């Protein structure tokens, strides 16, 4: 039976669904919960694929990201694609059975930041999988219809799920204002770092350097996008990047790790007047550390990435035109019941994982 016909015939009397619920550090349980119903302007989504993000793993391992603390059971997950299962009152822009990508941030739409075109900075945002807001590691979820982006023919559920990290990469490169032919370094060859490098190349980067401690990821990065990749465990990565940039330093450094030392390393790799864009989320003590004289004497510009804004149409076009390779980023596929294994795999960089994806369709 086609997915649209299956969803149209969905039994409204089935009132439960399966969801992976985080109760505390490394305490993730598959539970039966009430299936939600859409209200006015909302849609019920049957989840198809959900990526396992590093921020999900922060909550799983540490129980918190900064001031966002898991204090009660919560469903994680914020990188979904889904099929529209039911339309709420007044929804005419979508059809039952459509495959959609889902913007996980529900902005208020009326604060100063939303009104001035920066909804990613909305102080009232409700973001899937950020305490206390439930996410989408579940069979069903309800979202506003305007957060659902129909996917073109040829897009798979995995492609749709990976549009969220691609969107973060696009926003990150937007902040850098890259110019054609500039040299960049990306610290961290996880999925976000790799996609930042790919988007930067599409935007005109002339030389792409990367640093990554995990051997499998260094190899992946060389095959995927990078000109050179350095090992911070065995090499002086600052010296190597300076050497590779002919002693000048790079124009733009993208920090995509969140470790205590990497932002400082990025500053040291930059030429005078360069730009440091920090995308990684620190764990543990939630601290970034800089040597003031380095960033001051070089006159560096430092920008912080806060999620993304207005990027899905460009992301879809980039995939359609072959400007970025999404498919190879998804290296591992698991069922919802195997989510604890996926979290442990990502947390420990096992089995050459880049992006693990939970498949539910």
C-alpha cells in the first residue's frame, strides 16, 4: 500500500505510539506513550528518519548543555524527516502522505529578533529535544504546518533528515562572508565540520584544511572534501596549518568541535584580520578560552553560530544540483529500539560513524 493511502486509512482508535525517552544520564528507554493529535495550524507527522546529533549525545552523556538541563523525562531528537499523517484545522498547504523535512525550531514570530529577521535568536523559541520540549525520536509528533518543508521528487527520508545539519553548515558559512579563493580550516571532521567544508567549497573556498583526532574521520575527510587533514594527537596542528597556508595563516577558521582548546587553536591559525566562526558546542564546564593578546593584536572577528535561519530552500537546491554530497554523510542506520546503541556509538566515535540515522519508515 502506498504511504499516502496507508496514512489516510490510519486507525484513529490506535491511541499510542513508541518513543525513546531520556530519563537521566545514559538512561534511555523505549516507552509506549499517547499518540498526539494536531491542533489548529498543526499537522501530525509519522516520522520517517531522524539523525543522531552531537547535541543529543551531550544530553545523553552529560544531562545538560549549559543551562539547558534534563530534569524530567524527555524525548530527544531534532533532525527529522516525516510523512504528513493528519492535517489540523485550517491547514491547506500540505497533503496527507507528503514527505517533508521539518524545521525543529518553533519561533514565537513576534519578538524583536523574529521581527528583525533573526528567528534563530528568538528568546521564546521552542526547540525539539531541548529541555523541556520533547523531540522526535518517536513514531509520531505534532508540528506547526509552517515548520514542514515539502521535499521534491527524488529526495529520500534520509536526505530530508540531513537537511537540518546541512542548514547549520549553510548558516555557519553565511556568517563567515567567505570570498572566492580564500583559505579555510575546519577544526573537527564530524558531520557538521564536513558539511561546513563542503558548503565553503561551494561558496568559493580555494583551499580546505581540516584537523581531526579520529583516524577514520581523517580518512573520510580526505576522500570527501579536504585538501589536507591533520592529527591533533600527533601533530602541532597550528604549525601545520600555518605551513600549509604558506606561512600566512588562513582567512577563516571554523571551530566545529566544542573542545576547550580548539577555539584558541583557530585564533592562532588565522591571519591578521581573519574570522573565527564557532559552531561547536562545549561540553563539561561550558567554557571557551582565549588568549586575549592573540585575538586582540590580530584584530580578529569572532562569530558564534546559533542554529540556522532561512536555509532550507538553499539546502534543497544544493542537493538537487549536486553541490553537496549528503548521502555519504549518513554512515549507520538503526531502528528506534536501537537508539541507546546509536548514542553510545556516536559518543565513543565507534565503527567509523559520521552520522547515525534512526529509520522509522
